[in-house]
């Protein structure tokens, strides 16, 4: 079992596996959460897994996003083109529509955006009743609930149309970062060279899926191909 206790060991493990979820999932033992020493998550001093994510992304050959059952994880450029081949294949909707298309186009046209910027551009702000507007005695029928921005971003990440390009931190008056990192979203085509993303284009999606699953089965001898496939081919 790999043990992650430093940035270097996290980076090594990501590159060794090629695809690595951050959190526990249906394949036992296949996550940073299970491989990392507990002290690495919220260390009393210094940095831990949360702070290491950004530097891993900035290595330039690793994609990060919600790729595994709607949860975050890493995929190297050796395997991300295959994941694109699997997730964007024809049996899914070939074109984005509605709010998904609007959010994707906003990110694509600006090259990268923070969540707060996407909310403003795509109209996800909460609106209150205008001052002085009368309250009707008869309640109006509730409109059909639209998916949240978080749900839309997760769908776009799962389909490999969007990735997290980095994490940005607020800076205090002493010039020190604080709080949770704010995700900056981009498209794979902007973050990586398009030629790298087309590396698996000559393969049929089912061949890409087989290659990914057989690769991971080497590192996960306790998991069946069916279990691995259910995580990769969502």
C-alpha cells in the first residue's frame, strides 16, 4: 500500500497510478484519502493535502476535477485523453444545452473563471422580492427547480469539458494566504495543448476504457475489472 506523507509522495503516487481519486469510492483502497497519513489532511503546522493540490495541478501534466463519481481526483496526461474519449463519446449528448452550455461557454470564452465570476456572468445570484411588491394571498405555483451552479460544474467536470486549473487564496493584511482555496475553472483545451488531448482520438471509446481499466487493475489487484469500469465509465 502506498503511503502519502509529503507533497513529493503525493505527486509520485498520482503519476504512478495515472488516475487517482481524492476521496474514498466504490473501489476500496483507491484514493488519496486511504493512502495518505491522517496527519497530512489537517496538520497542526505546515501544509497538507489540501494545500498540495494546487502545486500538483501546476506541474502542467496532471488534470484535476470531479472525475470520479462526482468527486475530485487527479488524472495524468498519459490517461486524460483516454478519459475524454470515454466520457465524451456519442452515447452521451453530443452537445451541451441550456445552463450547462452557458456556463461552459463563459469559462471557454474567458479562458478561466472563479466560481464567483461564473455566478455573476451566468445569473446565478439570488434575487429577493422587490421592495414594496405586494404579497399575493394565493401562493404562486413553484417553478421547476433549476440545477445549482455546483451541480452544473460537476456535470461538466465528469464529462471532461471543464477542469480545475488552480486554487487561489485570499490574502490577509500581512500578505499571507488564508481560508479555503477558491477553485479556478478552465477547459482542458486551454489548460493543455489540444494535440495532447487528441492523443487517444485514434482509439474507439471502448478500447480506451479497456486500456484504462487494465492499467488500474495492475495497481488494484483486489478489485475486479467490473468495479474499476463502473468508476471510470460512469
